[in-house]
């Protein structure tokens, strides 16, 4: 029996992203996400706008490739780490990764309500139904563990004040933490309109040019590195192996910025 979806705004974007991963798994094969396929098969939702938005699709797949690679490398280096996936939506990365002690998926209550129907979790995987800007630290049992926080597909819908608040909560929660945060170039915030995103009434509102500029905004965090989504695009579109070498192209691509905090 299919599950009727009636979300709107930013929470609705999670339906487009999981559909992109499911479609990619069934077609081109740039990633393999069987959980996404299973979930999409359960959902009663009109995905026609997502089918007409190849830019959104490729961006989601590129981001998945880059973040999967980075997360796997982190967990190999820190095999007992705790992971917090902020604005998780219907993300399924926790099923593709090994080595963590506990994985927390955090999102708004209306989103977690949907997730709990489609992805009921227990044991080493937990759900937190809260805003990323609220103080969710008391829901984390392993504050002394090395931590990884993933913030994917969120900051471009927020304000600078919102972003600062999220990082304040993260720093207060953990003694040692790395954050993988996706950011958008301000020029792209103003100019890019994805058909499927516009259809959900979600709007891009914030961006930042460089990861080092982001670190400058966040007390207690230091810049480590950043990876353009062009790295992921190069895995299924060979032209991006060349484009990724052009600074102007790399700079306008969404990026995953790595920041660290140690007390």
C-alpha cells in the first residue's frame, strides 16, 4: 500500500532528492541506493517535476558521491565516532556506512514523522524530531566521542544567523567534532532556479563564496578543506574531469566545506 505525501516547502525537497537517488540506481548507476528504491516504491507522489529537472538530479547524485566518500574516509579514521545527520530528510547514508557507534538523523518533526513511517529505526540509529537551530545536544548520549556532523542541502535555505546558531549548538555539544557542510555560492543563490525546488515553494536564500569565509563567521571552528560537487559530477560526466580544474567553474559549484572544533 502506497504512502500519500502532502509536504510543502523545504521538507518537500526530501522527496525530490530520494527520487533522484532511486532513479539513478535504476538507470545510469552513478550510485547504488537500494533503500531509496524501496522507499520511492512506497510513496504516492507526483514526481513529474523532478523528472524534468536534470540539473537537480545530477547535483543530488554528485553530492551523494562526494559525501559518501568523505564520510567513509572519516569513519575509517575514527571507527567509534558518533554521527549527526542534520536535515536528514529521507537520507539513507546510515545504511551505506559502517564503523560508527551511533548515528542520529535529525530533522523537523513533520519530516521525522514521515521518516518513521518509511524508515523505522532503532539500536545504533536514532531519530531526533527537532529544528537544527534548537538545542538538541541533550538528545546525544555520546558527547565524549569524536563526532561527525553532516549538513547536506540545508544552508542555502537559511539565513546567516540560522547557520551561526546551528554551529553554536554543535560546538557546545561535542568536545571534538568535524562538520561536513554544503554551501552554495551567493551568485548561484540569486540566479539558479531548479524546477522541482521551485515547485515545492522552497527558495534559496543564503550562500558564501569560500569555506574559509564560513570559518571566519563561526567562533571555535577552523577551516580544514573543501570539495566541490564537480568532483562527484566527474564520476558520471567525464567533461567535469576537465571543468573541475578550472577555478571559475569550481568556485560556482556547491561545495562541501570541512570545519573542525576541539575544546
